[in-house]
C-alpha cells in the first residue's frame, strides 16, 4: 500500500502523515511542488523522531510518481488508485481495498487537480461528513483512510499488545531531508 500527497502545502500535515506512515509501514510519496522545504523545522517537528522509520519518496511530478508506483505491483496503477476528494465519490466505508492500493490526497487548499479526478472518475473516495463542514484535516483524513484501507485489505497489524520498543534509529536526529529518496 502507498500514500501519495500531491502538492502538499502545510509542513505540519505532512509531518503527521509521516508518523502514520511510520506507524503502519506504508510508503509515503510526495509529489512536487511542495509548499515547504524538506528541511523545514516544522516538518521535522511534526514527524518527531520517526523520520528514520518513514519510507519517503519524492517525485518531481505526477507522471514520475505513477511510473514509480507502477513498479510496485503487477496490477495497473489506474486499478489501484483511491483518489480522496471532498467533491463526491464512494464512501470510504463502502470501498474495497487491496494490499497494493494507492491512497492519493491533494493539497490542503483545493484538493486533487480536477484533471486527475476527471481521468479516474470511478476512483473517487470521500470521507462522510456533515454538509456544513467542507473537509477534514489532511493528516486526519490520511490516518483514517490508511487504517481503514489496511484493515479492509486483510492486513495483519503488528504489535497487538501495544508494547512500545524504541527503535535505535530514532536517536539519529534525522528529518525528512535526510531520509527522502528521489525517484
């Protein structure tokens, strides 16, 4: 499973998403342009000391991201996409998910690009909320979607006892800029 943030703008949200990625072992992809630098102190702070546990890949654009994602499964990328949008789609709680699902989220201000949503109309997924609320926070949406998708795909969650065992890599003081790979 993969989490993709397309043009994220707020470093704190990306840092919180990185913590979800670290907690679940799901790879996190960022599609440029980003609204911040990978060395941003707020990004590092929001991700706490979990950055060494994050499998972080940065892509120059959507085309390069999809090319990299295509290598992660035999199924075509288009069949694996779940495009999260507040502009309609099937409820998160009605969508089947597979182990190779790609959970895609747009920028905080205006979501995913319309051309991406239009190219994959059957891939739209929404999180049900009251009509008076425009949307949920990006990090909260990613967390809810990731755990729901993992559970629905039959993923076996590690550590059912909830025991914390500190990973020594967390003592390295690394941030996003230190662990990110460019593809």
